[in-house]
C-alpha cells in the first residue's frame, strides 16, 4: 500500500515524554506518528521534494494539524531533509504492518 500527503515533525516539546504506545519519545530517533496505522508498522517514507527516503517505525498517534498524514520525529525529518521547511510532501510505503502492541513499563 502507498499513501501520499504532507508530513510535519515534532521534537523538543515532546522529548522524553511517553508516546501513544508507551515508549519514551526520542526526538533524535527515527520514528513517526500516524492517526491509524497499527503501532510498530514499518514504513518507507520518501520526501517527494528531494527523493530522500528512510525506514521509519510508527510508535505514536498524530498529527492533529490540518490534513497532514504523518508526524516524524526531528531525527527522521532531519534525515529526510525537511527540518528547515517544517513540512514536506511524502510517499509512505508499508513494508510490514505492525502488531499494535503497547510498551509496558514495570
């Protein structure tokens, strides 16, 4: 399956806080938020402005701004080359559907 739309990114405000699946958010990591994909879904995200692509795992929910389809970690956005722009048109390819599992902290 292939999806296209606008991605944004998030970082410092959420760094060290829990993601929707219970992980501790690392803004320098390579993860992303999606509204519906099961947690742990593995995707290939391509920045359609520059052709850079990256394997990204879904571990959070969002974005909740407008019609954006993905919210990348700062680290992922940096590797995809859209930190200075703030958003980018992206293509999302599903490589492996996730199990939807939450992290459990003892």
